[in-house]
């Protein structure tokens, strides 16, 4: 195994873009252990020089050269960061020149465009979608007339985090419905869901994984017993098959993958924020 490499995601904005791209890159390298830190709002040369000391100290501590994944748009700030001696990876550099040639337009070095409040209408749509997800979480409200989609599953199968992800990143009004013991006694959809059949997507999960999750929430309860988990998952899957509800297992699937599959399956096209 190679050693541990310190990695810094540095930006003059939130750093989310640098961290997202950087994480995707580093997951391709499995023989090196990475320890990372996101440093946002590095928007002056003075601030960059302060950060340099942090980068150098990390390199000395680990006995290796640090890696900086940089999304700063200010050339002077980026140049200052380069004095750290770290491997500098500019996330925009490979794309800017080809785009400028193709579009016949020089880039505008605006800070915070990727994750700032640039479009107030879009921003408020995200806020409204988050409020919708929270107010329609776990069957709290069953008025689904304004819902873009409804996730259906047994308790702790991943409904809530997926709904919140869809709201935050796509402005999707996502509700979720927890299948109760009474619901699972039948092979048919609960009556309150039937009018919204075209909005439904079922989530399932391996019973052993479900048991682990429930055990953390309610240790040694009937709710967390493996037999309970097996019975509920089997009944839910039987219902989904009988009703023709599209289904995905969340056992080894990330929230990002779940969200993408749900949107694709239901034919919902929305730009990611």
C-alpha cells in the first residue's frame, strides 16, 4: 500500500464543486489513503498565503507532497496557492480554453456562480421542495396532489434521505409513504396511494441490512428482529410485483444512484443545481 496523502479542496466559493470533482477522481486510486479538508472562501491573495501554511504543514506531517484541487477563478489567488509546493489540480483549466474557442467568448471570472443564489426563482423552488419533503415525510401528510413522486417502502429503507436529496439537488417535490403492518397484510396498494399510481416508486432492501439499521435505532426490539425485517420486505416486494410498481434495492446503492434511477424510471427531467 502507498502512504497517506493530504488533499485540500480549495475554492473562492463554497468548495462544493472542487470537492465533488476531486472525490470522483480520487476514488479511482485504491492503493493510497487520502485525508482531505475543504477550505472555502479563499478569495484573496492574503487568505491564500494563510492557507499555504496549512498545506505545507500537512505535507510535512505525512512526509509527502500534498494535493490541492482548486476551483478558484482568480489567477493571482491560484498562483499564490501554487507556492505551497503541492500538486495543483485546477478543476476548470482543461475545459476553459476549448470552450472559449468553441463559443467565441472569453470566460467571466465570477465567484460563486456554481452554488450561489444566482437565480432566485430556482433557489426558492429548492426551498419549497425541501419544505415539501419534510412536511410529507413518513406519511406525515398524504395529500400528494402536488408531489412530483412518492417513494414507498418499509421503515428505514432509505426513503427520507433520498427525498431530501431530490429536493436539494433537483427541486423535486418528493413525498414518502411508510408501509405499515396493516398495509402489508394485503397484496394491493393502500387506498390513499391508488390515485397516485403513476407517481409511485418502491424501495426495497436486504433484510439483514435492514435489521442492522433498525437495531441501531431501536436495539433489541421486535421492530429490529431479523424475522420482522424478512417478513416486511417480502410482503412489500410482493405488493410491488402485484401492482407493477418500479422498484430498486437500496442495499448497496448510494443516494445519488437511487435518485438518478428514480428520475429516469419515472421520466422526470430536471437540471441538477
